[in-house]
């Protein structure tokens, strides 16, 4: 039977979705905590997650089973259902802060005269539809996003790179290590990519060398994020911590904008399409986790439930983003440690069969 995903599509997801999920508030957060050494804070998280990505990728070469089947074969069906239920909750929780960020970003950049709830609610129509589809649809979305991402990023980088003031990074590594690693810790809740790969396990055909391809794709996404961080801080320096929506701010000083207007908005509109697909991925993964947890296979029903819960959160806490963000920054690193690091590593201890067995 043909697998739902290809390695190519997983590589696209690891590169593109990893990058765009960290383009809005993440640079501002790191600037506040780590100052001019924000690149080292980001590199620390990316290095740790990259190692886990490789470990899970290589595990895929040792088994044809899905992650659920591995747990079920080792710990039993009940344990597998419970763990997948916890993963569903984790994916939903990880979606909340990015949802608020997207809501604020879309209003600030594109529709600053319209209430944010009004302009953002149509997203859930797309989300309900996308989350009710299979992994095959996830892969096709990744195929669409890849060229859009590269074209838009090429335009953004071309309009911003020459505006960087390199001396703002000097002196290097003079920020206290407590602040550098503190920045890594408080933003760790944004790093859940190994969980994506766990859910994709068994749904693609592994070939020799694919672990390297997937890991290098993740490294490529990390390089795009580091490039945005470099340009962002290089343009704004010490004021970076007060500049939200980083990806929309780095090209503002492109000389042609003063003559012909915000041409950078064209690239940002295109990039917003990719951001929407990346944002919905966690919801798309929460739904099959719930179907496995409950044994009820109707994805459309769970898609409605999950999205309705997120709508309630968005509406009830519409004016409390700062409090939610602070809560996530202070405590969600614990969940990230468990689900994105410890569980993927522990998966190597599950009973499995190799492709040659």
C-alpha cells in the first residue's frame, strides 16, 4: 500500500514549517532575554532539537510500525491510547500562543482598522477543513508551501540584508550565560518538531540516507530562522525587544519603499499563506491522536471539537495574550522537555521490528 507521505514532503515540513513558526514574536522574545547574543540562544535549542530529529529519523529506519503500534506492542493498547491522548492535548496547547500571535500579526500588518477577532475567525473555516483530512493532505500542503516560502523569503532578504548594522553585535558573547540559556529555556515551548516526526512514523517509506535528509532539512529551517534573527537585531539593535512581528519589520527600511510604497507586503502576503498551513499542522496532528485515543475514526467530528475549543480560548482570552504568553514561557518548557525530548528518545526502548525481519 502506498504511504500517505513521502520523505520529500517531510523534509519540506521540517524546513518550511519550522522556519515560519518562529518569525513573528520569537525574535522579539530572544532579543529581550539574550540581547545581542540571541543567535546563541536560538542555536542551543535548534541543536538539541536537531539531535532528537536525527534520533527519531533513524528510528524510522529500524521499523515499519507507527508510533502508536510501537507503544501498543510494548505497553499495551490502553497505554497507547493514553499517550496519544496526552499528545493530542500537547498539540492543542502548543497551538494556543501561535494562534494569538497570528491573530495580532494579521491585524497589525494587513487590517489594522478592523477588530482582530473579526478578521481572524475565517481561519477556523480553513482549519476545520484541513484538520479533517488525512496525512496525504498534509503532504500536499507542504508541496504547495515550499516554492511560496522560498520566493517570499528571497524577496524579504533582498530588501533587508543591506540594512544590517554589524557593529550592534559587538562585543560577542558578553551577555551572561544565565541570560543566554535563559532565553533558550523561556522560548523552548516553540520547539515541538520531533513530535511531528513521531506522528509521521510509519506513514512514509524510509530509504537509506533519509535520516540525514530530514535532519539537514531541519537544519535548513534553523538557518532561515537564524538569518531572520541576524537581520532583525542588525537592523534594530537594542530596540529589537520592543519590535514585535519581526518578519514584517526587517524590510521597512528598504529605500524603494519610500518611493513606491510597501512593496514588501506582497512577499508578506505570500508568506502568510505558508504561515497558515504551518499553524494548522498541530491541529491536524491533534485530530488523529484523538481518533487513536478514542477508537472513533471520524476526523471531521474531532476537527470540529478541537477547533471549537480553540475558538473559545481565543474569544474568552482575547485581551489576555500577555498573561498567556508569560505562563507558557515560564512553564511549558517542562511539557516540551517531556514530549519533544524524553519521549522521542524513550521510543528507542519500544519493541520494534526491522524492515528485514
